[in-house]
C-alpha cells in the first residue's frame, strides 16, 4: 500500500525556518514527480513547489526565493526547506506524488495520484 507521511511542521515565529519531510513507502518514487501543496481551512488547496524525477523544480511565486524543494531517492523522501516564514504561510502542508513513470513537473492538484495526511505549519507574527 502506497503511503506518504509528512513531518516537520510546527509553530514558528515570523522570519523563522522549518524543514518538512515527506517519507514515501509502498513503492519507490524515483520515477515520479512529487510536490508540496498547502491549504487553509475553507480555501482551495494551493500549489507550493514541485520536483521532477530528474531534480528540476518549480515554485509558486509567493514562495520563490524562500522555499527549497529537494528529494533523496535513496531514502524515498522529499523535503521542503522553508525560510523567512511569514504569517501568510500558515496552513496545512501536504505532500503529493504522481504515479510511477510520470516524472514531469506539475502545479495542478489533479495531476497527483497520492497524497499525505498533511502537517500543520503555524507562523506567529
């Protein structure tokens, strides 16, 4: 059974940093693009960052220059380093993965086949 598990969320002051991890199990994801999304209650899930199977990346404009997505295929794990956090970054963060062999970048929620349960990130002002 494929499973994605996020960790690393928490409460941080404005200007601080957090690193989120997404551990995948059930199969290897080396051939799949993966991504991070976030959601505030009552608002649609929004794209944050994506990484292709070859390591190419793309970011939402609101996080460019502050967030860095990366992956370690040997560990079947993806990361999101978040720096210069601001209160507007407060949300539940979800990791996502495409099915095997689908390795290209995408910012669309419906492009992803597997989702984690989410981890809360709260940034205080």
